[in-house]
């Protein structure tokens, strides 16, 4: 707001109520965005409150998000969020330019067109501000002025708040990524990338409970790589790791909705299938067996050599065994796997379910 | 004829005193205005009117000066002398650079002093509601949304207009006398 010429005294005393409204709105919003954790909620707050401390009702904030971008568009008092893999020509141009720009309405014909909500007859200019941390751009703000160009105070508030806004959203994204990485580390096997033993057992437990509640059967497959010790002894432990990794990838590629695959032990893999009956689990197990046996493994990238790898599998199901516990189910499937091994390996054996 | 009687703090029931206390705590004033005193004979009525004013003016997301301006504009349009004086006083108190002449000019054609651009749209909207709420069109809402107001904020604007109208009816019907400090500006 422009100061009026009616008052005298130092600048300090020239604060009018409208300026105080600006400060109050800014401080409150800074507070709110620190307290809130959800990006959508923060964006909604900003979409309504920004106009109270600067002439900003239409804006776009772009924040880096791992290999993609978080786009937040604000207009008509609402915020609209989207994730994009690549930037629009406008965002891409200014992101690469990486310096503040002010584009007046009459200049907008040059260069890439602004986002649709930043175009209109009331828009007088667009302020573009990149926010860099450690020399790297983390966010890009495009804020449109309506009716009148941005005042000096508007520009100061936009820069000040925009920087906090970019930091907060970027911080939340980084925090989410760190939490996801920690959870992934705690629940996944490092070598194969599959669920680890604890997690697949936990999955089995929860699915078993669900199966009891719904009455729909659950099935399990236990797979073990044949002659894995010989692979390690003959080709070395690195080759063993390649077989485990490649084998896991092949099995993971066979996993469909409602199926979970985890590394159960050294070279053992457990698949939990829900809902799934005896008939279907046999078909799925056969699918896994073929995925391993049909194509040889390449175990040395320098001087590639083909290695035929097979797995033996056992299956079991809760069908016709309502109320069976997790330990009994695992014991049954382990026995079935043992039978596959005893019967020459590279085959599927269903559990011998006791009949009442 | 004076159409109302005032209940002073010392004569008031404990319920009314609690309302007076809450008014003073919330606004920072050291006495209560005539409109509350005129309701002081009933703790329930005084409480109901005060809660309506407090909930609408002191909570929500609209800035207080904007709400004061809405109440002033609505009261002036409704010809409510007491409310327009009271809220003109509040608006002027909030901004020492404003004169009553500025407010009158602003009321006339939305000009006269520098305010954020959204004020004019809100005042136009409020004037239309006061004239005939049924005449509001989607375009009127669209205009406020284009100024950056969410649907929830527009509801809040309407609630402030509605509250002002309620007080206008009450104060005008009783022809409430102005509080001494408001007389000077009219």
C-alpha cells in the first residue's frame, strides 16, 4: 500500500492499519505453515491468506520432488496440487534461467506462455522468483498481480514469504522421502529389494486374520533355489548374489495384485496370496517355476556365461483348513517344499493336507 | 420517548455481568457500549447478541478491518445511525490516516483513499446483499472468487453482512443514543 501524505513523523509511526493487517496475516500464515504437516492443507491456507499481505491471488509454486516436481497452483481462494515428471515450457524456461524476472502483461507474447490461471485481462504483471539452496534451484514461484502492478512492499512480502513457502514444502518433501527410505530399509531385503522376512511374515499374519474374517481362502508358496550352495562354491559368492538378485526380479515380475513376495531365508522366498484357493496357488507356483527355469541366468558381465537355475516349490492353502495357525501353515508348506526337493527338484508340490 | 433502559454493571445480574466482562476482555474496552447495556436486563439476550458479534467479528479468516468496513457499509446503507457511527469509529481507530470524509467518499463511489483492491469488490457485494439478497448472481460470487476469496470466506462475508443487519434492526428500532465517543465523528 502506498503511504498517504496526511501523516507526519518518522517512518516508524507511519504504519497504517492496512500495513498491520499485512504483517498480522504474514506472521499468522508463517506460523500456520510451520505447524501444518500436510502440503495440501498448507497450500489451501496460502491460497486464502496471501492476498491479505500482498496483491497475490493467482500463483504457481514448483518444488523439486526427487525425480519429479510438485506443482501447486493457487487461484480463486483454492489450491490445486499435481505431480509432474517434466516441467511445462513456462516453468522449464524460468527454472533454467534461474533468476528473478518481472513480466508485464504487454510483454507476455514473448517467450513461453504462462500457466492458464496467470493469464487474464486483470493481470498486470507476473513476478517470477527462483529459490536456490546451496546453488541449486529448489523452487520456482510465479505470482500474478491483479488490477495494479506489485508495489515495493508487495515485492518484499512476495520474496520473503515465497522463500519460506519453498523451504517449507521442500522440507516436508525431503522429510517424507527420508521416512519412506527408512521404512523401506526396515522392511526390505537389501540384496533382492523384496520384502524381508519380518515383513512378509507380518503380511502373512494380517492376511491370515483377514482371511478368517471374510472366510475367503489364503495360500502360500515357499520357493527355494536348487543347488544354491553349489552355485556359490563353483562360481563364487558374487555369482550367488547375482542369482538371488536376478531370481528375485523374475519372481517379482510374476507377482499380481493380492500377492506379496518376500525373501524368507538365504535362498528361500515366500509368497502370500489372498484371496487364493488350492487350485489357483498351484497355477501361480508353476508360473514362478517357469520364470526361473525357462531362461538361463547370465552370471558374469565381463565374460558372460549362462547358468541354468531352477527352484523347487511347495504350496499350501487355508482352504478346507479353517482356523489353521501361521506356524502350521508354514510347516505344511515347508514339508511340501521338502517333497519337491526329494522328488528331483524344479517342481511344485502341494501340501499334504490332513482330512478330517 | 426513550424506547429502552440501560442496565449498569453494578445493577446487573451475574449472567449479564459475565457478558459485560467478556465484552471488555475481548475488546480491551474498560466499559460496555449502550447497545449491550440496553440488553442487560436479560443475561440470555445480552449473551446471545454478544456471542453473535464476537463469533462473527473476532473469529474466522477475514481480517478485522475488512469486517469493520463491511459492518460500516451495511449500516450506512441501512441508515442505521448507531451502528454506522460505532463502526466508522472502529474503522477510523484502525487506521489513523483516515478521516470520516474518506469513509463517506468511499461509501459513495469506492474511492477516496488507498485500500487493497479486494475492498471495493467486497463493498459492492455487501451493498448488493443489503439491497436485495435474492438479486445476487453467480457472477457476483465469481467476482469475489477472482479476487482470491474462497467459498468459505464468501460465507464469512455474508455472515458479517447478516450480523450487521441484525444489529441495524435492533439499534434503529430502539433509536439507541450514540455512545459519547461516537458523537464527535457525525
